[in-house]
């Protein structure tokens, strides 16, 4: 299998040296290697462990074994190595050594000299030295002032809710001497401090030092119930619950509802029950269900979003105990009844605006027809060659990414350098080659968007692509996958039979339909139309292949280009299928070449009035 990598802006050369030299908290735009996408499964890991006679315990998200890299150096204390069931990524809570399954599998089965092991141990020691150096800088900072007056001023300064200083007395929260940065300790599964979460009051930066890979989380410990924890998305909610003296552990997630790193999963292994309290907006609703699949649905409960159960920091005086006790299980059996679904149905009706999906800001006409962009759906888009399918989908996905929708691009026809350049210009709204002085500032902002690109180009098999998509969705919590285009996954050759090609496409469509449903992820597929004599009026029957694409799709878009047949012809997007509401319609596509944009132009009323007055 060829090497497959997931990459973003640095890989396509769009970042300046200035950006690359940013401090440790900035999301690094390096290649994220898939290590040839190893075929990892819990069954395979069990087989290898049993074959090599390694005893293990099976947790909710990981297999737990004695660490082979540090036990020989500390016989009195056997340290644990956590192996992720889905990806095979492993990490040791003691020596902080992490890696991919391929390395661990090779280590178990090889009988090479000890020199390589010594080298790896040296690398582990390097990690420990970097960790110690980072933590040393924090420990040299002054202790958090517990004087009631100064403590309240500090909370106001950092825009944190008012709580008593006694609530965090045992949390070892620190502040530096200039009173500009607040440090919350991060602990791992062994309750060892492995880093700090640094908050700056001036620019609002929320950073993890030295790195998320050490698996640290902010944890408020309960004295009684140590097997259950409430997961909240921000520090304000964490502090409110901590101050309420609730009898459960409270855990603050490192990246809110945006993503859940696989590195922190071992830290949550000790809890038998997890209560997810994420709020009542659409992203929180979707993230709760998505995170539960990562954490193990059987142990996950969530506070249903409604107007009476807002996040802790939003409403004072809530009865937290009754709210937490009313948390409902996420996991359902294969067969259920309306009694079990009743609360879900009521919650959907109560939050009808939110379940409609993420609204586009550049395409208000799409909101009127589709109502929004929803997870778990399959969208198919087609149109004549050269009509601008890729350019439109680029801006369509950029709009959503700017609103926090984690996006994965698979562009087989156009190289990622060109695609990223197009998206950056659409982000800017003006020609970049004529405004190079603004490149660095634009690239700094653009790199913060949750957009990832697969490094495929040319024909790829469905297995290779699906392995990459599944892996990226788990690791980066992808909510929107774009495949441009499906024909490059069919392996068409000159002697291929038509029936074989249609069958192959049906297999691809079925695979992505299943993926969208299982992972609650929106998939957008670009499919070329049939080569027909009359390309003036394309319909759902014009989509290449059999009828499966239009049948399986929740939404079908067709770019109709009347400019091909008429000098005054227009180009527009036709929504031919909309399973959510049934509404159909068209959206004009007026192209702005300067910004490579199809976004709807806002009319300036003041200018119109001036012109009318002049006339």
C-alpha cells in the first residue's frame, strides 16, 4: 500500500517561516503520517498480544499492558502502556513514550540488538527533559494569590466566574508574577501532573504546555464517587461545578466540543461513568454523540439540551445535582420502542432550529432550501466539465470550516497546492498575487481553520481511501468529507467493462453512505455527468453510473450552465433532491473572479439611493 498522509498548509508551501516558528501551542501544519494506514483492529491487537504471551486488560478505549520500555528500569513499579483499540496508537503514562501500532508490533516480534532499544529509550529521555523544562518554568511562577480581594480581581481580569478560593485550593492553580498568565495543572491517568493549560488574559490564548501528547486533563477530584465524572467543554463550567461541591469528578476537555484527542483517552479510562454536559447548540449536540462513540457509548450519559439545562456558567442557581441525575444514556440496543425515543423526539422538536444544521453565511439561498448542513447526510454534486464544481465546493466547504466544521478534503483531480491556494484566495476575497504583503497575516488566520487534505492524486482504490477517511475521522473528529471526484476511485482502464464500472461505483457510493451514517459525518461526493449529446438540461438521471448515487444521496446538486448554449445564459445551482425537508429550488452562481467566489453579493442601499438622487 502506498504511503498516505494527511496534511495541511505547511505541506503545500503556504506558510511563511514566521508562522512556522510560533510557540508550542500553535497547531503545527506538518504532515500527519498514517504509517501506510496499518490495518488495526481490536481483534488484531488481541491476537498479537496473545501470540507474544503478553497479559493485558481491556479498558473502554484501550488495551492496557506493562510498558516494555520502562519496566526494566523500574522493577518496583510496573508502569502501564495504553494501546488505543481503534488506531493502535500507544503511550506510556510513566516514560511518556508514544508511537504507532506498526512500531509496537515490530518491537514485539523482532529479535534485533539492544542498540535500537537503547536509542528509543534515549528518545524517551529527551521527551522527559523537554517536559521537565516546560514544567520548571511554570513551577518558578508565583503561587495563586488566595487573598479574597485579590482572588476576585484575578477572576474578573481573566473573565472567569466568581467562585470561592477554597474551591481550587487543592488544584494547584498558579499565576505568573506579571499577573498575565493563569496556569491550570493537567494530570494523566496516574494522577501525575504532566503539563499546564495556560490562559492569557490579554489575547485570550488558551494553550497546552508542553504538548497534548502527554494526555493531561484538568481534573477536579471528588472525595466520594471516584468512578464517575462530568465532562464539560470550558474552564468556566469546570470552575462553577467545582465550586458547587458536586459529589462527582469534574473534567475539562482540552479543545471544547471541537475535537477529542486520542492522547487523552487513557486519562479517562479510570471512570466507569461519564456524563457529557456540552450545551444546547448544534455543534455541542453533535459532538456529544460523536465523542460518546470514542469514549465507549455504554458508559456515556449526556445532559439533554434544553432551555432549562443550560451550561453551568450561563445560569446561576441551577440544581446541578438533579440535572446530573437526570442525564440520559446515549447507548441504545439494536431494537427499541417509542418510549425510549420519546425524549429524543421531544428534544429535536424543542431545538428545531439547531437540528436543521450549520447555516451558510456566503450562501443564504442554500439555507432557505436545505435549511442547513447536517451531519450524517450524503450530498452528490454534478455538472458539465469546466463549470466550476471544484471551485464552488471549495467555497461551500470553506464557509462551513470557518464556522468550526472539521473538514477533510480528498482531491484526486486537482493538486492540493492549487486547491489550498484557491481556498486561501476565497478566504481573502481578493487576488493574492497582487497583495503579497498581506499573505502572512491571511495565512496565520487561515491555518487556524480545521481543514485537512489527503495527499492523494490520481486513481486510488476505495479501500485505501476509506482507511484514510476512517482514520482521520477518528483522530481529527472530522464532520465533513469531500471527495473530488468519485471517478478517480474506480480504477477505470480502457478494457474495463461498463457493467464493472457501474458496479464499482455502486460499491463506492454504498461505502460512503454507510460511513456517513455510522460516523455521523456529512459526505460530499463530486461525480461527473454522463457524456450525453444534450448537456443543456442535466437531471438526476444524468449522473454517471447507475441510479444508486441519486437514490442513496440525501441531497443532489446540479450545476446548470446555460452559457454553453446561449450568449445571455446564466449559471446556477439546482437542488434536485432534498431528503430533509423536500424543498427544491435554484441558486444563481455569479462568479467573482477577483475572489474566486460564488458568494451572494450584498446590496448597498446607500449607494442605490445616491444614484437615484443623482438621476
